[in-house]
C-alpha cells in the first residue's frame, strides 16, 4: 500500500494570452481522497490584479489552507499566515461592527509587529513586553491580547501548531478589568427634565431608552412593525450600528418581547401621525431615509441639553444604567431585572428555553415607566 505524503507547495503563476491582452493563471495541486494529486487552475483578471505580486497576495489564504497539514507549512507559518486565513474564512461570519473593530486592531497594531513572526516565536513574554510599550489604555491592550489569543487558537484548530495551552493565557494586562469612567446615573426627575429639553424626535429616542432600557443601536434600529400596539409589546428584530443594519439583535435574549407602557404607546402613535413619509423606520432622516447617527445626536443635542441641566458625562448608555438603578429602587427582583434588560446568562437554563412576557414583568416595567411618562 502506497502512502502519499502531503508536500509543501508554492503554486505557480503565469501569464496566458487572451484575445484582448492576457490573464493570470495560478496553478496548484490538491490531494484527492485516494491519495492522487490533481492539478487545479485558477484564473485572475489583470484589471483587478495587475502584477504577479497581486495574484500571490490574493492566493495567500488559499495556499495557507493547502499547506496547513504539511511539515513545511507548519515550519514556515507566520502569524500573518493565520491573519490572512482568518480574514478570508471567518470574517464573513462576524457582525459588521465586530469586523470593523477587529480589522482596525489587526491592521493598525498586530500586523505591523507580528505579521512576519513565526508562530513558534509568538511567546507570552514577547507579547507582554510589546503590550507594555504600546501607547494606549489597558482596555485596548486587553482587546489586542484577546485578538492574539483568538489567532493562536485558530492556528491550533487549523493544525499549524500542536494543540496546547494558549500562551496568551499567561499575559495579564493590569487594570483592564477596572472601569476607568464612573457610571453616570440620573434620577427620574433629571430624566424627565432632559426629555422636556430635547426637540423631537430626540426626546422620544431618549424616552424609549429610559422607559425600556434599550441600547442606542436598538432604538435607532426600531421599525414600526416591531411594535404591537394592541398587545402593548415590542420585539426587536434588528439594530443599527456603525452605519449598518444588523438583522440579528446583539444576543439571543436581546430579541425577547418587551412590555410597553400605555403612555409610551400613545407618544409613539402621536409621533407616527406627525410623519409625512411612509418609511419603515421609527426614526428615519427625511434626507437619507435611513436611521440617524447616534454620535451626532449625542454631540449636538443630548450633551448640550444635559450640560444646561447641570448633568455631566451623559451618554446613550447612561439611560440603560439608570434604568437598572430605577428598577433596583423600585425593589424589582433581580430575575425580572435580567429579563427586562434582556441580559444573556449562560449559567441560567432560562436562556435555553427562552422566556415569556408575564403580568409581573409588565407591572415591573410600569413601575419604572410610570415615573417617567
């Protein structure tokens, strides 16, 4: 019985004539189930890949995948090899906001330092010394460490390195778990004053955040179809963040049904009646027909109104933090707080089976919303 050994390959790139110029051909081999090697040819448009180097760059993740199980592939693999394959294979499964954050982290910090470093040389000590010198805060350093840990986990999964303890588990970033900014909590009276000081529709956005504990991405992503005014409920079907619509809430529990106070329903219906368009969004710019920018609203309306009332450090998440505080003051049980804020908790079996809207949940929400409306 003949045993076929996987060989490390670079593939070959060549120009082939065409009726209107030329095309690039990338030629490589794959090993079939019976152990035989078969030639494969992939064609590239020179308009998109003008040089051989451009073609080589485009096929790097593919070659990395082909060579992952070979001895040569394991010896030659660098962290850049894993980064390229991660972007090619895993990126499409991530949320747009996560893609933006991770790509920025990789391009600005990780690639310049580690792209050409062999996987065996990415050690806990070398990473710690590098992180200590980076000119940014502990939270950003921790995110960078976590991204490196993710890449090394993938290197083990893809068999570039042996499965072992991830060396990033040994790297500690001092102060990364401490909150640097104090949480701003407003009282119900301060909240009502802020809502009264804001023009439409920004006052209604803040009212929704305060009465329902919504995240700003959830508020901006609301559509009229998400509300059932007869049942007085809301089911979030999408969020709007980083200028993009995501059709899946932040977590599975984020899409849970939420009770809506009758006065809040009345305010929403009044706003709907004033609209002179038929956009699906509850809060859509008449100029763009898409949701507003949370950063622009915060800078131009909420912060100035808050400062005029003597409130400092007010942000969108202030209202969600305050919602939790108001529930605690109303002596609402922790279990109901968790359900109303739609927090996921993997240690609770309720996450597996979901939850239903109970009369107790509606009463608990009404105790808070009734103070604000």
